[in-house]
């Protein structure tokens, strides 16, 4: 066999080897990335712990100069199908309620026979909105994509985090876009940037876990639009509870101001 033929055969063999190597490289299984819905469901479990529950919350606001402003107590009944009821417990707001049914929000005042429509972004106290207090479901209310792994600084300690960019499924939610960072391993919420419908950054949120690392015990909200105040939402207790269906009816609530 002449040298030219040998060279041609050798070149062909190298091409085949290269193609096979390329096919092998492309066909090698890649580690599956977690899907966004599963990540959000995991994060929601750290925030709520159950599908139907009663949450006792304490909300305090601090002015930009660090001085204390106000504090309020709330009982929140989180139910299925985008339904929540907030009872205001502090003397200054005693008897007031907020009912959330999907895209519809009502405020009920003591002594009034009518339920007033409000928006989820309307404030309960300081920089906490009804949507913040009601602990709405990320998995149900948002869709988005995983941008990748990033480092988060948690109280000065670097953590491996997953960065998700989320868009609201419905216009009625408090924030139309959320940039969310979850712990890489357990997918617990670490921090978030919360954007309103105009796509302006409204708040930065930081989540504090309880001592057991099982549930979020606090949410810290930093205002980015005006006041620069900080709002601290403490989750004092959580327990599974399904409320009677008539508690989720605005007409019933208007006629029956005392529920418990």
C-alpha cells in the first residue's frame, strides 16, 4: 500500500475517532438541574409548613434612623386555592380583617356592614403589605427560570445559593417580579429582591431560619422606594388549621364581626 493511501486511511480513522468521541461527549448524561416549580415548592415549605394553617405574626417597623416606630399583631389563616384571612389583633386595629380570595382583596372594618375592596399592595403597617403578611405561595403565584449558582453572604458568612428570576402569574399579586436566592442544598429562602408592576425595586427581603433550621422564623423587609424603613415580620407560631368556609365569605364577615 502506497504512502498516500496509508495517510488517507489514517486521516479517516482519526476523523471517525473524533466523531465517536464527540458523540460520546454529547451523549454523556449531565447532572439534572432542579426544576423551578420543585424549587419553589421546597421554599414554600420553609415559609409555611402546611397547606392550611394558622400563623401568629408580630410586625414591627423601624425608621431609617434606627428608631422604633410601631408594632402590630396579626393572626393569619392561610387556606388552599389562594385564600387567606388576616385578623388584626392590636388595640389600634382591633376588629379589622383582610380577606383574600384569589385576585380579590377586602378590608372589613368594625361597625361597618360592608366589605371594602383593596389591592394587595396596600399597606397594613409600615412597609408590610397584605401580600407580605398573608405569606402567599411562590409556587402557585410565580413562574420563572433558574439563572444559576451564586454566592450569597448570610450575616457575613458566604453560602452557595441558587438564583431564580420569577414573574407573577397574576397581576393582583404584590410583586410582579422577584429575584430569589435559595440555599443550594436544601432550597430554603435566603434573600429576595421584590419589584412592583413598574419594575422598580420596592423592597429587599432577608429570611431568617429558626434554631432548628426547619422553618423561616423572620422576614426582614428593607424599603427601597422612599422611606428606607425596615419592617420585621416575626412568625411566632404556626399550626395546621382549616377554617369554616363561611369565614372566607366577605358578606358573612361583614355581618359577623366576632369569629372566635
